[in-house]
C-alpha cells in the first residue's frame, strides 16, 4: 500500500454522517476520500444556520489542503443553494482561490448531473422544512428545471435527518409514483440523507433516472479527476 492515489477532499457539515458512509462504497480503485468538517452555530435547519457554515469553510479548506487533495467537494446541498440564485459555486471559487485546488459544491454537481441525464421536469424529495423546500424549487427553476411536485420529511433538526433510513427514503419516493410519472427524473436532495443503495431499485421501478446529492457529488468529483465511471453501480448517471 502507498499513497499514489487520486484524492477527493470532502468538506462536510458537522452533523453529516452520510458522506463518510456512502462515498467509499462506490470509489473505484486508486481513488480515496479525505474529510474535514465545517463549524455551525446550531443544528436547526435554517437558512441562517446553514449559511453560517460558510464562515468556517476557508479554515476547513486550509486544513484539508495538508492532505493534498486533487479536487475538493463542498458537500452541502442547502448550504450552497441558499446563498442566492446563481451563487451556488461562489464558495467553491473562494476555496480554489485560497488553496489552489479545483473545488465544486454539491449544488453545482446536482445541476450538472440533471443536465447529463437530460432532465427538465424533476420530482424532488428532501428532508428539509417547507421554507427551504420552496427555496430549492425556485433555485432549480432559476437553472431551467421545473419541479411540478415534491415530497419531504420536513425535518427541523439535523438529528432528525440522521434517523431516516435509505429504505424510508425509497418508500417516500415510491408513494409518489403517479406524480413521478409526469417527470423525467427524480432528485433526492441533501448530503446527509442515506439513499445510494436504493438508486438501482428505484430506477428500475420508476423507469427514470434518480439523482441524489451524494451520487451527483461523487460523479462530479470523478469527472474532474478524469476517472471513468461506467463500471460504478450507482445509477444511470454513472453510465
């Protein structure tokens, strides 16, 4: 064993426990992840709390740079789409400017993934409270994606998201089959929501692509590393 590998640096919210579980299962040989955490004033899911994490992003990126990542992922969906329409890449640009490593946000990755599968009408699933759901619908609309319907666990705290199993997510998606039939993709938002092990079954049941925050983030990182993804069993996006 040596350290001649390609390294994805992951900057995650402090309460996020999904990225470290989901990503390694789908990493191809020769690619690894190194993680660091942001700071946040409270666990409530509010715009103010999530955007406040950005204040610690430069510290987290500076520390992570010692691991010499080849690319850096700012692994929070809501923390990057809440900062104003069109600003979803801003914090990644600041990270790149500071440490000289290409960086991207999960929101940017999601937009790239939805375009890659040809999505236009998207059924959205989130764990967020209703005000954040509405903001995400507008964010997607700003970038050309219609959200005719969505469903949500409407969690108020990060701890409530951690209590949701991937089977719970799949069940919520499948309860909305009729609404999904009028869409050309399903988007499951939030990097703290476990769901990657359900993508294949959901795509087979619904006959449409399923995009998730963690799946899109991994895909975007591998693309930036010029690593082929077709052999990775993580949904149609990777093919």
